C-alpha cells in the first residue's frame, strides 16, 4: 500500500478519467461519490424520452476499479472540506484525511432564483430526473386518453421545454417524434399527433453556442418535426396548471427545465471565490488558490482559456482536466516539475435534432443533416464505457431507426393516474 493518499470526490467524467490515469502511480486513492454510478449525461435525454433504458447509460463506479486494489470506492455525500486538518467531511459525520484532494463534483440546473419551480418543472441531471420526466410524459398521454374535458385534454397534450440549448432541442425533437410516429396507432380516444411541443428560449435563437447557419438549420428541422418555438421572452412562472411565457399563460401539465447551470458548492467548501454560476475559480494549474494540494476540475471549476474565454462545461473538458491533474500528481511524486498551465483542446460541438438530423462544428469543418447524425451517433457510441454497452446502445438505436418504436416506455415509480 502506498503512503500518498489521493481523495477524489465525484465519479463523473473528470473524476473517473483522473483515477484511470493514476494507474501505476505510487498512491492510494479513495473515490467518493454520493451515487453508486457513473452517468453518461449526454444520453440522459434518451432515457427521459423512452429511447434508452437507465442501465444502458450508467455503470457502478466501483466496477471500474475492480482490478485496482489501491482504489477504494465509497458511496457517501461530501458536505465540506477542512483545509487545516486536510480532511473531507461527509454528511454522516465521518471524516476522510487526504494528502491530495480533487473535487470533481459537477454542476446541476439552476432556476434563476425560482427553486420553487423545480417540483413542476424538473431539470435533467440524474437518472431519477430522467425517469421522472419519462413518467410524466407517458402519464400525460395516458391521462389524456381518459380525459373527457377538451381543455384539460389539450393541457395534458401540451409539453413545454424551457431552454433551447442542446438538451432542450434534443428533448423537444424526440418528444415530438414520440407523439407523431411511435404513439399514434396505440391510442383510441386521442390523436397523439396533435400534441403541442413548445420550446421556449429567452434568447433570439436555438443552440446559441453554434454558428448562426447551423442554429438556423436546427430551427428549421425542429419546425419540420412540428415543434413550436417561442423566442425572446423568458418564462415568468411555472405551476401545476401551466407556464407563463412573458405575459402569456400556456395551460400544460408537463414542463421540463433545460435552462441554467449552477456548480456544486465546492468553492464554498474551500472558502475560495466563485464565478456567477458558482464555479470555483482555480489557478492555471487547476489548483484552488492558497492550497498546494487541492484541485478542482470539470463543471465545478471556472477555468479560462489562453484567449480569456471560459473552458466550456462539457465532458471532454472535464476529462482533459482529470488527465492533467493525474499528470501533475505523478510529476510531483516523482520529483519532476509540474506540467505547464492546463491547455484545453476543443474537439468540436455536437447537437442532435430528432432521430435523423444533427449539427456538428469541428471548427475546421461544419456538418449538418443525416451525415452529422451518423458522426454524432458513432462518437457517442465510441465514448460509452465497455464494448457490451456500445453494442447494446447501437442495437437499440438501430431497432428504433428501423421500427420507429421506442422500447423504454415503462411507467415506473408512482403508477397513479391521478394528477400529482
Ligand atoms: C442532460 C445533459 C446533457 C449533456 N450533454 C452533453 C453532451 O452532449 N456533450 C458533452 O460533452 N457534455 C454534455 N453534458 C455536460 C457533461 O455531462 C458535463 O460537462 C460533465 O459531466 C462534467 O463532468 P464532471 O466530472 O465535472 O461532473 P459530473 O460528470 O457531473 O460528475 C459529478 C459527480 O460528482 C458527484 N457528486 C456531486 N456532488 C457530490 C457530493 N457532494 N458528494 C459526493 N459526490 C458528489 C455526482 O454524483 C457525480 O457523479 C451534458 C450534461 C447534461 C446534464
């Protein structure tokens, strides 16, 4: 057993990459996560919209390290850090000592000061969120089939998605396809094709992070899928009866929140400055200022690129930061100089619209349409963990593509048909 103890909090993209890259280093590692699974968040919307099942996009964290006796995995929630004592504080009162600490605790959605909207407008971050959204979508169709009041039926068949970033666009596209191609033949009292899918964006266009021509293409594809787009006005209230967009009230029973990001409270635990989204501001070596041995990486860190723009909160950035910190720890233990400042390499931006269109911006080339969709699909399959799951997801997609059937349509958790 090695003496130097590295504690990694968060088994997401950044944390897992870091522990993988520490293989062979003279360290003992403790990986702490409040969930027992690593989640492939980029495909979470496919669980929420009945394309994939939960086990196709999440894997037990401890299973990754079964052949690494120096790695201990703990299922526990971190609630603070005692920098003086060099200890991580757990929710149950236990403390874990560290020599080097890496906080990779990610981010979640933010309601811009309206946390009271969360129960009626769940965001998409965890498997529980995805199954809750899936259940609400499926129950809305079931209730509409039983409903005799036309106004209530219309509200049940109205789905509002707030935020037209990649997640909002992906959700809107697939819900529309579900209503228009998968469900129509299965219902007798309602025409599911008449379901309204409304995508609300306070800004002037969808997928604002992409170039205007790609964003314009995505808008046209959404319109072809029957998605109604509302730009330029923010959502001002969300209730169980509906959503208010600007001043207009839209009766609906299903709202999904896909806007806003808030980092985990790592900056508060360390008592260091944070940016507006709560991300801990770290130095060029990803260290928390004033601490020699505490690193913050991934979505919970605020890191600037050489040109002053922020490193984006996406999976490749978290993985690159995990790899960088592993290198820094190894160098320090070997008595070598620490690597130069962290350098982020942007590999491209991707988003899908429905089951056969996507946009991709690699910087040197832009793609759209079905070619982009195939590249998007292959990239995501490549990044899934393990051959078995790559084959499983590829097979699920092929089946959906050919049959137009969504296979993961089980209503679980609360089965009640009554309004919640
Ligand atoms: C719906 C959705 C779609 C996305 N799509 C894409 C995409 O298409 N492409 C892309 O590149 N990126 C995408 N992202 C972003 C990408 O998933 C994140 O950038 C990436 O997950 C960040 O990695 P991370 O390691 O910083 O955090 P995460 O992967 O979020 O991992 C954080 C881990 O920390 C754990 N944790 C949090 N708090 C605590 C605590 N207090 N104690 C113990 N454990 C804790 C969590 O359980 C989690 O396992 C998407 C994100 C979402 C939510």
